C-alpha cells in the first residue's frame, strides 16, 4: 500500500514540473513515466489520461495557492496587513512554484472557464470586505477593482516575464530572487501610499 502511495506521489511531483514547463499540450505521458521511474502502463494504472493527471496537478496547486488568498481577502485584518500579507504570500508562493503563473496563462488561453471557476467560483474570492476596506481607507478616492487588479498584476507579472526581465536587468537566478524580495516592499509602498 505504501509503495502505491509513493508511486502516485512521485507521478504527481514529476508531472507538476513537466506541466509547469510545457503545459498540457507539450507534456508527454512517456516523459512523465520516464522521469518518475515507471513504465507507461504503470502510469496509466494511476492516471488513465494525461488530462486526468493534469486536472489533479492543476487543481491541487491552485487549492493550496488560493486557499490562503481567499482566507486573507475574507479576513477582518486591517487593509494594510491584508495587502502586505497578500503580496508576501503571492510572491513567496510563486518563488517556490514559479510555473504556477505560466500554468495560469496557458489555462486562460485553453480553458478559461476552469480558471474562472477556481478563482471566482462559489466560496472562492469575494471582494466585498476588501472593497469596503478600500473605500474606507482611501475615503472613496480609490477604485477597489483597479486596486485589486494592480495588486495582482504587480505581483504576478515579474514571474510571467521572468526570462525577459532577467536578461534586461542582467540578473542570474539568485539575483532575480533577491530582486523579487525587494519588489515586495516596493509594491506595498506603491499601493498603500495615499499620495
């Protein structure tokens, strides 16, 4: 029984890396089987199709990533703490799992309904509390939808554009990761300044 769990977990781990890099269309079951150290028949024993495996990888990654965001946005924390925690969580999560942002972009192009349900389906992101806090904090002078969009974009864009930005800024992996940590404070200051 333990071997079964280990093989399945290994498949999910390997598939996550391959799907992040290549997306659903570019990934091959044979490549996943080879990297997991299994034959293709064993891989199909656990996951009948590539789509089934992709669905599990995708939804698991997003449940973990989104659960904290939903918790933060629905909390009664002060707006400044909420925004700060959101930025820290998003950037730290994407540093640990850099493929998530590319994964989302690929899915938005091929299956936008799936991504929409994960983000905005029942029980997911609800901006009512956040919108009220923005209105109160900025005395009605800041549009909550624009604020939220900026917050998301400012965190995610450096991951989507990472190959280009690393080249433009002449940064290796370690320097880029350090730059992302600096960027967290820059985003907080930009979003939360009243001027």
